[in-house]
């Protein structure tokens, strides 16, 4: 798993760039890397002499609790199914690897309500089918993984033929690309083959509307932090430190008597690990992307107030946990009766473990979760099976749907009763968002260029405009029909004057429509819209 995690971290930015469906934002690489990191952390808690069943159980539990977003949930199911088969067999061999990949494919398809071909599902399935054939032909473990990887690459190359949005953007599926790194990591362990080098990318998609240059200013020096324990003879450590000095800085190597704790900041992850291998045995390897961490910490600190203490409030039969970002949005959720708000949203999906912790915190035996983002729904739906509490998920895909659902929330009711009423209320809202494209792409609404303002609804691009005012007013016109109420929630970077212009336009063009405006303070999205 260390090798797989290292590969995902190195390829994270490239995977995020591939993630253009359904809109050109991108967080697949981030979600997969953070899911794998949770597995590595679980493995690091094991003793050195852990049995294989303990190892595979840690992989299964760590992947489940750390799953983030659709891609993270699917990856967690792949890892759980594959590792379970290895654990049952007692070893990684030709039989268990082939069976494990077959189980992984079945679990991946089972993780989504409506499987879509041309995604990671196709790549996992076709690689598992090839492995099964290779096993029947008498191939050994190495041969089976080789064949699975080759077939997986072929399937990945064909994903644009199956999913038009990939063809329009000129990319292959991001999740499938990340999955193939798992097979590359297996070949690294089995046969010592090098992990694939990450392709160079010209811009980053780890957040909608943020430039790569803005993010780079968050850190100085090398991008990655590499840490591991090293078993090596004491006399070899000076040369080891000198090797590290050639590739990085912030070097700390402490210990003695053959055991060393090593830390370096570097842009070359592979070289940092190979330096340890050249003198001894590195273990408990951890790689962190300092740029991603700095970005996330700044986002949390400035926009989301994730560390803000919240009073639990009096016990109720049924509580609500909502996922949201932006100080204004958090305040609105609390005013509508939400007991706990957990930081999250587009490009920053909370993990299963974080949602579970929030559920366990609220003073109620039954809990309703409002994910408020389509990518968080599958993660939220994992929580009920991990707690003794009754948990139901109202499948809200946006903030305004979450607000509307709370009008039917009854803290004295059951989770099942609230699920029914709140779901109906959420379904009455026509939701929309306005954001900025950070790369060129295609859509049903036309060609998208970096810097365009996009009006989105139901996960699809409805409007493309060259101004925030234009995108917002055109989106309202597209969605308003005969509705009577428009709720407009302004993001952190929106000027009051722009909101005032939109209010004036609506009063003139739709004088019979009532308008409510709120400051949400959310990053990434200039406006959230709710039309009822």
C-alpha cells in the first residue's frame, strides 16, 4: 500500500486534471490519495509481526473509514474486496490475486446505484476478466498482474469512446487511471518494477476557480514531505544524509543502533525512498503533498471555520448532520435546526470516518445526514453500517436543497420519517450554481474556455458566459419557469455590487418573483441558487 499511496500522491495533480465529468473541476486524485493515506495510517498502527489477516483487515477498515467522494468510495470497495480475498487465502498468489480482482470488480459495481461504463468500473472489470483468463491459462502471479494491467490500460484508452464528455475534453477517465496505479504498485512489489512517473501538467484542478500560481504561493521550497523509519547500519547514515541533501531540504535523521527516523522535503519522492533502500530497509513510509495540505489548511482556516467549537445542544430523538462550507452557510444551517455541521463540499469531500465522528457526537439516537453535494452522497451512505445509531441520508446535491429539506425536519420524529418528508421538500427545489472554469473543456452548452463563468444545474453546464452577472442572470432565466421564489447565496469573493445588480435585474425582469439573498461565504462557487 505504501507504493500505491506514493504513486497516487505523485500523480494526484494529473488525475485531478483528468477529472472533467460532469463539469471541469477535479478532485479524483485528491480523494483517491486521501483514501489510500487512511489505509497506510491503519497499517502503520500494526505491529511488525502482524498476521496477514490483521494486515488485510486494516486495509479494509482503513479504506472504508478514509473513503472520500465517489472515487474514494469505489476505491475503498476495490481494496476491501481484493484484500479480503488475499486474507482468506493466507497469501498473495496467482489464485488469490485473480479471485481478488474479480471480487473487486463486483464490489466496485455494487458501490454505485447507476453504473456508468467508461469509468473506473469498466477498467476494473476488464482487468479482472483478463486476470481470470490468465489464471485459467496457468500464468503465475506476475503474469496475471501483467495481463490485468495491459487489459486495464486498453480499457482506459477506450473510455472516451464510451463516455462522450471524456472525448470532448480529450482525456481518459481519472478514476480508472488511478486504479491502474494499484496494479503498477503490485508489479513494483512482486518484481521490483519502477512506479510510473507522473506526467507534467500545466495547471492544477484541485480547486475550481483557483489558479496554480495562487496555490504555489502557499508553500516555499520542495512540494513533498517524505518520512519513514530506516533500519541501517550507523556508519552508512552520513552517506545517506548526503544523498538526501542533494535532493531536498528540511532534513532530519535521528536515532541510532540501527534504527533511524528520517524526514525530508523534496520534489523527488522516488529518489528519497531509493536512498533509504540503498543503505537499508525503509518502512512505515509516509508521503504528504505540502501544497495540498497548505491549500486545505488555508481553506479550512479562512472559509470554513472547521475548528469552531459548537455546542451540542439538548438531546433530541433525531438530529441532523450537514456538510457545508462558508461561515454564512454554516450559520444558516444552525439557525434551521442542524445540530452539527462538518466542513466539506466540492473538491474537499469529508471521509466516512469524519461523518461517523459527527454522527456519534450529536445527542440523538437517530440521525439524518445532509451531504449537500452529489460526490458526498455515497460516502454518507456508508455511515449507517458503522454505528449503532440509526442513520438516514437525504440525498441533497446542493446547499439550497439542504436548506429546503430542513423546513420539514422534525427533531421529535424518527430518522425514517424525516427522510421521507425532507426528501420531498428537497425535491421541490430547482438548484443551480455559478462557478469559474479552470480549464478548457466541452459541454452540451458549448465550448468552455478557462476563465469562463459557468451556470450549472443538475450536474450539467447550462450557461457559459464571460461575466458573473451574465452567467447568473442567464441561469436564473433558464430555470425560473413559473416559480415564485429565488434564493441567492453569495460566495466569499463576490462583490456586493454584483449581487445588487442581479437583484435590480430580477426586480425588473421578473417583478412577481420574490428574492432572498444571503451571504454564504463559500469558496469555489460564486453563487448557489435555489428556485422554488
